[in-house]
């Protein structure tokens, strides 16, 4: 089941897969965006969303539980991202993944992002409209 993200969903994933970034987010940043949560039988398996950085730029974030079956979460997050994308049609979307986190790099590519640039110790990806 896909539902609207609530900040409390973040903490419900107490066994996250290696993080995409190397700092814990300030959850108040989620107030400037929208997100979705993937649940199964009341257990949060993953969540993700868009935080607006400016009027025309948004950054995608993702958190996945180790309990999640990759195909189920991938399907849910991909569907959720398409829904979110419709909320911000004129916003360019990027996603950062820390260098060396190969599962994260594969995940964002499967979600429809392409390599854009390296910034600090992150690979920055850009969302492609056709996905």
C-alpha cells in the first residue's frame, strides 16, 4: 500500500539499508515538499519524496528497510515518484547518492535518474521525464 508520507514514518524504519547520504536529515525539511510511504501489513518498508530547494529545483530522498523485498518497494516507490512528479511538473529533480553505495546508485537509476555530476563525495543524478 502507498500512502502519504508522515514524518513519523522515517523512524518506523529502524533497520534502514545503508543511507544514500552520510548525514541524518533535519526532518523539518520534509515540510517543504511531499512524500509517500510504502507499507505492507502495517510495516513501513520504505519512504521517499521530494524536498523543494527552490521554485524550480527539488531533491528526491529515499529510505528503505532491510525487511523490504526489493521488487515490492521498487514498484511502490516508482509509482509514488510518478505521483509526486505530477505535483511538481515544472521542478527539476535531482537525487544524491554517496560515492561507494552501489545499491543506492542502482536504485536511483532504476527509478529513472541518470548520472549528472559529482559534487563533494556524492554522485548527483537527474530525473528523466520519460520514465
